[in-house]
C-alpha cells in the first residue's frame, strides 16, 4: 500500500491550493478515504472524509464551505480543493486509507502566509 500526497506549498491568505493523493497497492475504489492535518504543536485532526464511491462526504467545521474533497476512482486519486485559505490552515496534510488497517501518506506541507 502506498499513498503519495502532492500539491502543497506556500500561498497567501485568501488563496487556493489543490492537494492530490495517489494510491497504489490496493483496490482504491472500495475504501473510504480521508484528509487529516497536523499543525506544529497540535494533534492531528480530521479535515474531510469521502466514501468509497464519492457520494458521501464530511468536513470539519473549520473548513466547511471552503474545502472540497473528491476522488477519481479511475485514477486512484483523491483530492482536496482548498479555497479562501487562512493562516490557521497551515499544517502538514496527510491522506489516510480508512478501514481494517489504516495507512497514511507521508504528508505535504501547506503554509498560508503573507
């Protein structure tokens, strides 16, 4: 199992980024997937989750209306579209495979700063 995130970077407040998580080594389309983030000195927290088929999603209150999680099962890829970014969104973002055994990616840094 491998999960590889990309798309992080430095962005100004109010800007946008799209994160990607490419999965391999398992049948991506049957697993619920999630995005988590961890800011310095804080615990890792759930940002958003998506069902195996993509029809059900859930979001942390702090990102509702600004972030969108979606997936393309034909490309074994999950995405997180992040709009109206705030400095408090600064964190390392991780994708996670949920289920019988949890798997994590290595993370991608998102920094929101002017």
